[in-house]
């Protein structure tokens, strides 16, 4: 059973961003999977790999979302970017701890990522929803590659 399952409450009524959030949820689910399979191979290496993927994808997703918010002049853009930056910094901190050999509890990482990701999509991302829907024409030509 997946750790987080996508449902319509997560939708921000923008297909591209919904797809990115779905992929983000896939990454957290595979990280969870890795942590569940204790003693099977090099767990540290796998966790680091999944966190690196989370780090890269998160930054790409944030950049796309911030571009959308700017295009539609969403008034909460600056505050939203601050939340993104704080989360990105948190992932970087976990990664540097792992790289420097510090003990990082998988359960702590999962709990933090889980609650942040859920709250962010369900509360913060929902706030720009109507701005994006009302200004669809301003979003043409944006690509996520
Ligand atoms: Fe998002
Ligand atoms: Fe966001």
C-alpha cells in the first residue's frame, strides 16, 4: 500500500501541476518503500538516492510553480517562495547530514516530508488555484522539462 495516495483533494485544477504533484508523491512513496525494506542491500545508498531524486524534482517543481504564480501575479508569491525555500533547505540539510555520516532517522525524514508535502499541497498550493484558473491564457507556452 502506498504511503501517500493521490486523491482529488490534492488537485489544484491545473493538469500540469497536478501531474508534478503526483510524481512527487511517487518519489516519497518509493523513499518510504526503501525505508521499509530494512537490511536489504545498502539502505544508506538507497535512501540517499531517493532523497537526491526528491531534492532535484522538488526544485524543478518549485521553479515551475513559482513561474506560474509570477505570470498570473498571484499576490502570495513571495510568501509562497519562502515556504518553498525553507523546504528545499531542509532536504539539503538531510542530505548533507547523510553525506557527513551523521545518523539520520528514516522515520523522522518520512514524517517531516509527509506532513510538509501534504500540508503544502492541501493548504498552500490550493491558495493560488483560482488565480491560475482565472488567468489560464497567461500560462501558455510554459514548459516543464
Ligand atoms: Fe506544489
Ligand atoms: Fe508550492
